[in-house]
């Protein structure tokens, strides 16, 4: 295993382990579930992530002891591959519900960045393990900026930056896990419609005219939703177009 684990501690109330340091909790979880039995909701969290991975090969920066960086694992024996994007929907909705519960009105910037007042407060990296065209298990990696005061990345923000309140990260993890679990339970039950409604209610710029950049050109359009593969559907002057993550940028 590549991860440097200097200390393991187990929360007494649930199946969460805390590592004092770790390369990437998603990578740690990948290795762990190869060798160990685990229950739905098994979670690894670290106080210091040294090689945090983000979407599209990016890295995820987080100051030690300030934020939440963790991965939680679920099995989805009945989820078919064409519904894979619903994992992003369910996890995003779970995070937004948690933030609402603690007093923040956050939005989802498609596909699954969590924004507070125009800056990114949380990122999600979902890594499914597919076996015989079925989703065997899924590692849901979440980074939530909690107490960090300053960021090199000018697009990042923490809960502290907005509320001026210091949080106990262990407590916030337990709460956040509850909301994510509740939302994933809806997915397990096949409650796709209600999840999509919640996602759309929280989707940044949904239904509002906005400027986008694609293939070097800026154009105006209105977000209408996402298709079954997770592509963003935009109504443009003449028609509807769908875009994957590499094909489009938001201008604000
Ligand atoms: C993004 O690019 O927005 C996704 C960032 C996901 C970061 C989290 S932190 C915990 C987990 N372990 C990782 O290596 N990445 C995810």
C-alpha cells in the first residue's frame, strides 16, 4: 500500500477510521476493500492528506487538521451502469442537505462541485468499481473546507470564511455522513425522480440565462438539466445542446 499510515483510530459510534496522515483516502479505501470485509458506509478519514486527488487528474489541496478529507464506501448491486450519474446526484444532494442543516445555503455547480457564495467549498470524487457491467462498489471521496482560513486557490472557500465559526471536524464528519447515507439510501430504493428534483432545485444557474464557453466560443444559453449520462443540457438560441465536462466552461 502506498499510503503512509502513522496512526489508526476507530470512532466508537460508527464504522469510521481516522488516519493521522494518508496519501489519498480514495486510494487507501481502494486497497482496504480489496483485503477486508466492509459494510455500507465504511469510511476512512484523515487529518492530513498528502496527495489528494481531484476530478480530471487535478489535485485536492487541504491544510492539515483544518478540513474534512474522507472516503466512504457503498455497494450498489442493483444500480445499472446507465444510472451511474445518479451517484453524483445523490452525493451532491446529501452534501447540500447537510450544509442546509448547519445553516448554509449552498449550490451544486454541474456536475458536482459544491459552491457557497460563488466559491467552491467541497469537491467530490466518485470512483466506481465495475464488475461484469454492474456497479460492484463505489468509493465516494469528499473534501469539505471547514476551518481553513486562507487558500492559494482564489476559487476556494471554507465554512469558517463564511460564518466565522470554528467547527470540530470529527462532529461534522458524523453529521455529513448521515446526510450522505440518507441520500444514497434513496438511490438504493430507486427513488430517481425525487433525487433529480432535489438536484435541479440546487443546481447553479438552472433555468437562468448565462454565458458559457465551448470550442473557443462564448455563447448564451439556459441550463435545462442533465441527460441520463450526466451531460449538461443547454437551450441555446436555436436548439438544445448537451455537453460533457471537458466540452464546456461556465463564464461566471
Ligand atoms: C474535485 O476535484 O472537486 C474532487 C475533489 C475530491 C477530494 C477528495 S478529498 C478525500 C478524497 N480523497 C482523494 O484523494 N480525493 C477525495
